[in-house]
């Protein structure tokens, strides 16, 4: 699950405004995930 800061239906670019990612019950902050794939948030 991805929690977004804004409505992606209002603007598709809002899909990049990630607040938290939840996978298998673990909650992740977006910055370390982006950095792990070589992207600077």
C-alpha cells in the first residue's frame, strides 16, 4: 500500500508525493527507498 500526500485523480503527478509505503505490515519512509535505487528525493 502506498499513502499519498495528494489526490492522484486530481493530478497524475501526485503519485510521486509518497508519504509512507506499507508492505507485509512494515511501514517505510519514502526517502531511504528512493535512495536505495539511486534516486535523490
